[in-house]
C-alpha cells in the first residue's frame, strides 16, 4: 500500500510494479488517479495498480504487506498511523515512512514492534529530528533508521537550482511562482 502518489510515491509505485508487486495507492482525490494509473500501466501493461480514497484506507491496510508513507502532513494525515491502524496491520507487515514524522505515532509503533505485532519498519523521518537517543525505536532490531536522507537522489541539487532560478526569474518578471506550498492544504 502506498499513501501519497506525488513524485516520491509515484517512483515507489513504479519500482514496486517492476518487482511485480500489487500496488494499492491511497490519495485524497482518487478520481485524479487516472493519470497516475495510465503512467504505470503504460510502463508496465501487466501492472496491478489500484487507486482508492482515504475512506478505503482501513480496509486496504489489513491486506498490505508493506505500507509506504509518502504523503504530506495535512489534517487527514497527521497521526495517520496511530495505535488502532498499526493494530490493523498484519503481524508480518512492514511500515516505511519517507514522508513526515508527524504521520506516525512513534510510541504506538515502538509498542507494536516490541510486542512483535509488526514485521518491521524503515524510518527516514521522525516527529523530532534527530531521533532522540532515548527513543525505544533505536533498540528495535527490526527497525531500519536513516537520517532523513530518502529524498537524496542523483541530480537533486541541479533540480533545486533550476527551480530556484526559474522562480527568481518569475519573481523578477512579476509572474506566478511554481512549486508553491498551499499552507491550507499542507502541500
């Protein structure tokens, strides 16, 4: 299961499909999933991809082997993976968070892992960064902790420079900027 299909989520989905995994993508506006599905199906015609809305999240969560969080922090996603939702996951399922720390209740996650109610977790982001030294997540052998580096990729600095340069040009010309964050929506 994939929560969020922006740039990161779409890339995760593409790679999952290449690995012959079935992908259930959860997004706030599933009706906009046609474009996402088309890109994946064009690249891999045999792909099993479904886009659902948040109303189907709990149901899809029960069947997921991997839950990858790649969504922004919004009213709907803050605390998304709470105690109740973690309890819905299969005991051999894995949680992967490359989005924002606020999406996961870290105390509830640590409890679920300690009680062996989850297979494991890969965490690149935390509510407080760096992850405090006294966090019980450090002691969990089934947790992979990375230092908020999942966004690093080949060409990232070039893309950042191009975006900055384009926005500087637009600003000077009195044109609308690109890539603005809508603080009301959270992304």
